[in-house]
């Protein structure tokens, strides 16, 4: 049997079909959020037998969730549909938000995926999407705690904001340099430095925190602009790993949880 995993973001819908017994991917793809109405046709083309479970998370408008659920029901009418939201504890992670339900579901599920990849390691999980999020996960006593995080505008959001709010500035691509001698290069360089600077500050504060972090701290990078930011993080003195599908990995773990239990089985999550 299979499970369909769906990550509904602010700009894209990413999906993956996995084998429930092994966790191995069978099919995957993505579409722009504005084109989500065509998901049923995409999924029909998969043609790989029944899907027992649909697990999804949503940070877009509620209409996006309705579209995804409707498409899944049309293609696999017998499947169980589970919307995954943030809570106080799941898969061995304690949610440190004052109101755990306020934490974005994608951030929560990404932390689940991150911990499975790097058990026993304290992590900064940095996602560079429509928004950039930097979350600290402490895992030094066998039980992980999400301490909290940072949110700032993402790369494209910053670019569009400058173009719409400032006269004579455009979204033309630029080259990152130390001190730019053209406006497009100055915008690209300033935006990149802001993203890198936020990560650098987070690393510094995590190391100085009385709650830990310390020597075992590693940094995971995800999201559509992670590959652009990653080469500029080499001076942090911290191990960085690019994992572009953390949310789908986390959803895969949740999808194979035992009914009624908080801990997942341990299939190979590739």
C-alpha cells in the first residue's frame, strides 16, 4: 500500500507517493499553487495502485487545502485523509512555542524530518522559501525540544517588496558581490547578506544560549533558495547540510506512525 504526502506551501504544492511498508518514494512532483486545480490529473497519471493514506500540511489559504483534499478524493476515494498540524509533542519532539498550535505546520513537520536524519544532534533548521525560517532544535538528552525560531521575509518576498515599494527599482537578477556598482547587483547582494546574517546571528545565539546548542550544533538548509544561500555560509564554523525535502520527509515519518502511538515505525526514509 502507498501513502500520498503533500506539502502545500505559499507558492508551490510538492507531493510524493511512498510505499508505506518501506518508506521508499515511488513518484513525486510539484506544481505552482495557482495551478493546483490540475493535481487530480497529475495523480491519475501515476497509475500505481491504491493510496491508503493522504497526509498533508498547509500554510496557504484554506481554499488550497480544499483543492488538495478534493483532488485526492476523486483519484483515491477510499483513502484516509489526514491533515497534520502542530501540537505540543510528536515523534519525540516537544514543542516549545507558548501556544504550540501557532507554529506553522511546515516548520513542525520539517523538524520531525530533521531529527530523523540527525538523531541526538542539536540543529538549526533553516528554510528559505516565501518566508525564511530559522528554528532551533535541541536534542542532547534523548528527547528533542524545539526551542523557538526566527521568521523574516524570503528572497523573492524581499525582491518584490523593493520593486513595489520603491521607485525605479526592478526585480532584474543581479550578481552577489561585496560592494555592488549597479542597482541590480546591490539588491541581490543586500538580500543575500540579510539571509546569511540572520543565520549567523542564530548560530551565535544558539551557541551562547544557556539551554545548549554548543559543539554538537549542525545546520540544515531547505527551501527553494537554499542552494543560492548555502555557498555563502561556509564561514560559520558549523556543519551545514542541504536537504531540500525536509517537509516531505517529515510527512513520511508521520504517515507510518502506529495508530494511537506517538512514535513512528522506522522505515527507510530516503
